[in-house]
C-alpha cells in the first residue's frame, strides 16, 4: 500500500517540468496560440520571433502531413517552435 502511494506521488510530480511551468514560457505559448507567431523577449531584448508555428487558421502556415497524421496541434507546435533552435 505504501509503495502504491509512493508511485502515485511520483507520477503526479512528473506532470510538468519547471520549464513548462515557467511564466515566460507559458505567456509566450499563449501568445503563439492566439497569433501563430512567437515573440520571446527578455526585458527589452527580443530573443526569438517569427510565425513558423503550424497554426493555419492564424498565420496561414499549412500543417505538414506528418503532423496531421499524428494529430499535432497548434499548441504542440507552438511549444516545439519555442523550444527548438
């Protein structure tokens, strides 16, 4: 019984990494989901920008076939584009 509770606690602890919970990351992801574009700033310095996310209803970018087949969403692609490069 104690082991099962420990395992359940461990599963709950790995739901999201520290980076996933980071305010700046979440704010940038939300902006991307609304616009299809990334605009990552630290203070007044622009770190990364562009409209490369596969959000066709927002920025006209088509969703590549592999992403369609794996049911990749605008949310998924925004997170990926933000973390890549």
